[in-house]
C-alpha cells in the first residue's frame, strides 16, 4: 500500500484525533506506543501538526534506528539527525568536521535561515542535546541572504564570513570554506548542496552561480543564497 495512504489510515480514528487535541492543548501529554509503531505514529503527527518536531532518544544507537525508519515514512529532505559530538565535555579532542557541519545544518533548519515553508523533523539522542550550542537569537543574527545586484564590498563579506566560522582556502571544495580571486568570491554554506561563486563588478554582485566542487565548473545561476554560520 502507498505510504501516504497508510498515514491517512490513522487520521480516520477518533483516538488519534483525541491525541492531536491533547498535544495542541497540553504539552505534558503522554502515550505508550510499541517501538515498532513509533516511526509510523511520529510521521503521522508530523504530517498532521505541520510544526517543527524534535524527537529525543536515550541512546545514540536508538536515535539512528529511529532516524532511518522515519526516512521511510517522511520526506527525507525534512528529516534530520543531530549527531552527538565525538568528544565528551571537557575532553581536549577536536570533533570531526563532518559532525560539526551536520550539527550546524540541523541548527540552521531549526532557525529556518532559508525560509522553508515546511518545518523540520529532528531526531537527536540525549548525548547530542547535552552539548551546549549557540543561543537561537545569536545564531539567527549571524544568518543573512546575499542577492544578485546587492552592493557590498567583497572584503567586508569575507571578514563577516570568517567571523562566523568559514575558513579561507585556495579552492572551495568542502562546506564551511571560502576563497577569493580578484573579483570572484566562492563560498560553500553547510546548508547548500553545492558551493556558490559570486562575481563582482566593483562592489556589486553581478552574478551568483552554483558550481561543482570537484570540477569547479558552473552549473546554474541563482538570484539569492542563504548564508549561515559554519
């Protein structure tokens, strides 16, 4: 049976509508559900409520299992996993770069820096939530959008991006990096599938093009690009 039809089956039950009403009016609502049914119920609630949802598990292993199951029931682009840091608090161990980028992507989705109309569904373990993060107000303040035709000095942009975590490189190949060559500035935001190339005429952004990080060839032009912390 089609997954959408399966999700609609539960919406026809009185008990499910009672649960929705309780959730909307009582934040402390509790319900006992079999483990095998949890992904199905969570996907249904997510589809019905249309609100940002954060699902917390006790253990990382359970978190990854639930995340994989939710990918089956939900739009995969809206389901995100908040990974736990590689190092424990106070350990002098640098976290893996990919883990940092994944955490930034989840925070960006929750802050909605790209203006998405669909709320995210985030799955996290308790250890992942224990890591202190930037307050939402400060995170959102660091987010901005650049547009074609915008007047801004390139070096001002570079200083701004370095201040929110981007690294200067000779060539942009991985998220969280920027480069500068004459009137061209490349940036790879963690929230973007591809890096972007900004071409300046003086202090005016003349074009914004997404490009392949492997070949460095331009693929398509865009009118704007959302930039968040790296």
